[in-house]
């Protein structure tokens, strides 16, 4: 597009603050830019903005449609479906004004979403130098959605977007899992492909779901109500969320009576002087913090004169790794997710007072370094007259027991919030037709594995309502990460993998890509995204194109007693099961009903079955495989695909061969 058209597009997607804003100029939505890929064999939706009541005519490849802009200036036209083809020119006309989008291809469009393992770029993967140097494919087009959180759904993106063909320059920083998937799939289904990457490291699934979807799942009404308040009155919303946080704290097991650390004079003892430089608590030389992931309280005081206390003010804090919940004089004033961003919290009128004022910050860290950034001079009050009052009263700290768990996340937070990434990164996609969606997420929800299946089903339904009721939904199961187990035990990661497995098995348009054998025990971001892409492409061939091939690899479907053993039956096995590097499959457990009753067992592969033997085989009620954060896995089929983690009840022997 010409520069003038680009400017019009950017103006069109900017939010309009009120009904008295200037009438929108005629523009296409930012998705419709030079090099765009449109979904084949589906009615094509094209939309944008124009003066209210203006009729818009849209045409591409001999198809045309018209629409009229509503009172809000928005219009959407639906063109008849097109087969694979291009390049074409897409035109939109309103009166004498004409907009043109060049080099448009018609093929398959895929949404790639999730957290850091979906965001991880090609340059961070195996053999990255060669992969980047060899990337040259103008029939795969890339679009990265700007990372934007919002309390309300946005019509436009939070930054400029553009479609780019695959070249060494464009692919370097693009989602590796998404790119490798398309490269593998295009080798079988040779059509143009458009890849839309919308991912954010550390994001929770709740952030990607609409408010309507979360209300349908249940358990999020309070957070959503606060988020709605935050959109119009952030200060009031923060205060209300502080009450929610306080209720959560009061329910902690073993909490001393009257322990309210954010209130002046109401915290329990145990406060210790923090180093003046602050920074990562792992580097303070305090043994109990050396490898600590969890919560630490910080507090300090600042002295103000009566004249200073009477002014409007904002609290300025340096970055907190990774989530803070902050109070001033006992009132919640802010909460932010993100390890690298400084905080700035406006304070309610009348909150400050002459004399000592207490600032309390709770910092939650879940991965590697944690803490409030230093030096102490970073932290201050900024008054309305422009002056800064440093928080120089000396910081104290207090560790929170790990048993207290993880606190509720403020709903307006970006990656850890409620509907925020849906509003800022999914809603701007409108109702664009898609060929399918790839979902690579879950690490940030392992603490609530029991709820994840409902959330994942809710996300799938949410996106199908937006992008098409038969939208293929491909899920990457969490890879192995962490220390290898030495004894059977419980695992939140394993429980979440089981939730992913069960949801993917719900319908023929969903499929799972197992990654339990290609993780890295030392790195939560495994670099072998090429194999992830291959497995996703295989899943897509079955779930999106209906090919008769096992989408996932060996899938355990039943466990039953046979003689003195437990037999696990598998489906989707290619040429039989094999155990690599041993006579038996490792990581198979026989369990009773009680927690802690699981024991490793001898398991041998026979065709598409595994026979499990051991002292508990006669009484076992459950059988598990690869049930750990980072299990060792050696059970595969001859297509090189692993038998993924599972937990199954042990049933009586089937009465006949068909029942097996």
C-alpha cells in the first residue's frame, strides 16, 4: 500500500475514546496489508472503518461484496469463497476513494498462540544458523501480533503489523514452532500459508480467553467484575482487588493471628534488614533465599511534610521480578506482572499523611531470579509539583512459606491477567477465517492442573465461536523439564499433561503433539522445535485434513487385569511398540487408590500392548506412565513417536477380544 493508505489503516485501528471523536476515515483493517494470506474455501470476511452510513464495495479475484458502515463507523463485507491461488489485488471502494492491497495469496491461515515456548524464536533453536540461512519461501507469510494487554476488547492491534514472506531476515525472530510446523505441512499440502503468531512468555490460559468464555467456565466472576471497573476507574479497581488479595491471605494455613503485613503495625515478626542495593534475593548471601521461588515481603517508610502529603502523588518503583502487589498506608495501590518493567502507581487522594508513610511490596517469583530491583534510589514518591521523595527509610524483608501457595493475580495484568491478552491480541483478529489453531501453553498453569481441562475446553470453544465451529485445535503437550525422578510421586506437570491429553481426545478436530521426550531438564525452553513442528504437522494432517494416519503416536486407551498382570492396550501404534535402550519400558507405575501408593513396575512391550507385572499387579487400581515433571521415556512405536504420559484405571479383564 502507499504511505497514505498505511497511515489511514493505522488511524482506523486506533481506539476512539468517546462518541465525540472525529469521524473515522475510510480504511481497511490492518490485517489487510500487502502480502496478506486469505483462507481458501471459506467465505472471506473483510472489514475496516468508514464514515457512518458510507457504502463500501470490496473485490478480489473476480468476487465482490458490499457493506455499509454502521453508526460506529465499522463495516464488514463477506466475499464468496476462493480456491487456492494468487497473487491477487484486493480493492475496497467508498465513493471516490479506493484502497488497494497487493500480492494477496489464498491458502491456509494458522493461528499460533501460547506462552514462551510458542514465542521462542527460530534463532534460539537447534542448528539456528543453518535454519535461518536456508529460509527462503515467499509462499509462507508471517505476521506477528504485537504484545498488548487490554481491559477491554480492542478493534485494532497495539502496534504496526505487516505480512512478510519467509526470508533469513524475517524468520529469525518469528515463532520457531509455528514456522517449522508450516514448513513441514507445506511439504505435504502444497498451498500458500499465512502464519499469525500471537504469543506471550509466561502467560496463563485465562489471559487468552474472552470474558464470556471465562464466565461460562466459572470461578472468574469477581476478577472479571474488577477488570470491568478497572477499564473506567483503575484506582478504585486496585482498591477493590486489594480486598480480594487480603481475603486470600487470611485463608493461608498456619497464618498467625493478626498477620496483615501491608498494614502499619499489623505484621508478624521476622522482618530483617535488606541490603541497600536490593536486587535478586538469590544474590543476597542468605541461605534460605539462594534457590527460593516464591513470595517475599518488602517494607519501608517515607517521611512527608504536611504540604507534601496534601499533594497528588504517584509511587514509583523499579522493576519487580516477576509480580508485585503493592500497598501504601495499608491500601492497595497497584499490581503488575513483568520482570523488566518499572512500576508507577497513582495514589488515591488523601492517602498520604504528614509524618511516616508505609510502603509495602509483596513480590512473587516463580522462575530463576526474583526480587525488587535496586538500588534503593530507584524507588520514590513523585509529587504533583514535580519533586521526588526517595524511599530512603531502609528496606526490610520477610520470606513467605511456600505452603501458602500462589496468590490471585490482578485481572488487569497482561500475561497473568484475566481476558487481557484476548482483548489485546485475539479480539483484533476479528472473525478472520482460519484453517486451524496451534496452542503451546501450560507451564504457567501447572499449579492448577485440576482446573486446566475446563479452561482448555473453554478456550477451544471460545475460539471456535470466533473463527469457525469446526476449527481444528492442535495442542502441544508440556515437554519434560526438571530433575529426573528417582521414586514415584505426584506431579502437577504430569497432571496438566493428562488434562491436555483428555481435552485433545474430545473430538476429531482436536489433536495432541506429544513432546515428553524432547524437553530439556535444565531449560524450560527446549530448543528442538523442529521436532515439535513435525509432530504438529502430523497432528494437522489428521485433525484438519482428515488423513488416515495416527495424529499423535501411541495412545493408551485401556488397562485391564489379565492373570497376574495388568495389560495396557494402545491405539495408533505404527508397526508395534518398542523399548529403546532396555528390555522393558521404564517409568510405568502400578498404583492403589491412595496418594503415595504408586510403585515402579516391570513393563514389556508386545505388539500394541504393554504387559505390566510386579508385586502390586493383582490389587492395582491405576496404572501410570511418565508421571513426573521430567520423566525418562523409552517406549515408542516404530515411527519414532513416544507413548505419552497417561493415567488409566485398571478394569477387569474384557470378556472377549473385541472388548480389548
